[in-house]
């Protein structure tokens, strides 16, 4: 069990099942060139999100935390004509790189990228009736995960999926006293999901090129 082997297996899975894609590759290169943190989902994870969106026939997707738009491109490619993906990014510099990546992927017409703290935008998204969203991907500042969960519940319908990234954090999640606000945010996210009778949820640990982490998935009942 080691990180190198996890990465080798991710490469194997990617080579076997995930055809090379010029726009996705270009997005990762542009992110790196711009000095963005390498916090994008991995290719197998991106494809997993895309397959979930396709499997539920998602037409409206909300993403919180765009970075350079790598996960955005994976998810938007699951949308039918007339679908819409709203994605929220606090950092103007990240958003600018994302815009370029999204344009290169030919997806600008499907994606509504809003720049600024997500909590400042979510009320307008509700007021503009952009929902209900079929899938919500929460992948921004983890201390705000409990607030994002509340918004996700307001902006979804029975049958919608709410996915949270980075819910394992090298196993730190099991330590109630872990001195990191991100881990505490994830722990409250679990608490709030568990306490909500409108949600049926699970989480899957993942290992791979991005280390040891995991996704939480909640179905809105
Ligand atoms: N979903 C992306 C990765 C997102 S990384 C992918 O897989 O490709 C997390 C992003 O959330 C960063 O770009 C960070 O700037 C952004 N972020 C941090 N705090 C935020 C906030 N309050 N509102 C919106 N975005 C935020
Ligand atoms: C971090 C954030 C992410 O969304 C991610 O996938 C990996 C790392 C971080 O803030 O460290
Ligand atoms: Mg993440």
C-alpha cells in the first residue's frame, strides 16, 4: 500500500477506460502553467462524476468550487442540449483560467460561471430560479460545507444527488479533535447529513493519484 502504486493503478484505469481528451488535457496544462493548486479531481474521479450525471439524466448541475474548471468540463459534458451548469468560484484568477479552459472545450454556452464567495451568490441563484438542480457537487472551502449542504437542500428536489469531495483527508476525518477547520467542516457535514431525514447517504474512500481521500454522496428523498 503506497502512493506510487495508487498512482500507477490510476494510470492503468485511465489508460484502459478514459480516452485521451484534448480539452481536458489542455485544461490541466493551463492550470499548471497558471500556478493553480493541483486540487482538481483525478481523471477517474472526473469520469465517475460524469457517469453519475449521465445516469440520473441531469439537466441542471450546481458546482461549488470551480478552480480551473476541470471537474466542470467533465460534468458539463454529461448535459443534454439546453442543460445548464452553474459553477461558483471565489478567486478571480482561478475563474479566468477556468473561462479559457471552458471555452477551449466548447462548453461556454452550457456553463454559468460566477465569481465571488459562493455564499454571496447562492441567494441570487435561488431568486433567479436556476434550480432545482439534479446534481450538486460541493468542492470548495470545506469549513463552509455545512452551509453549502443547507443551500444544496434548498436548491434540489427529491431524486437529486449531492456529492461532496475530500471527505476523508488522509483519514483525519475520524479524529474529533483534529485541529484543522477543513476537517471540522467535513465532520459537521457528515453530522448534518446523518441528522437529516430528507437524505440517504454514503461515502466512499478513494486512493489514487490524489492520495487518500473520498466522496460523500447523498440522495435527496
Ligand atoms: N472542483 C475543482 C476543484 C476545486 S478546488 C476540480 O475538481 O477541478 C476548490 C476551489 O474552491 C478553489 O478554486 C478555491 O478558490 C474555491 N473556493 C474557496 N473558497 C470558496 C468560496 N467561499 N466560494 C467559492 N469558491 C471557493
Ligand atoms: C484541497 C481541496 C480540494 O478540493 C481537493 O480536491 C484537494 C485538496 C485543499 O484545500 O487542500
Ligand atoms: Mg476537491
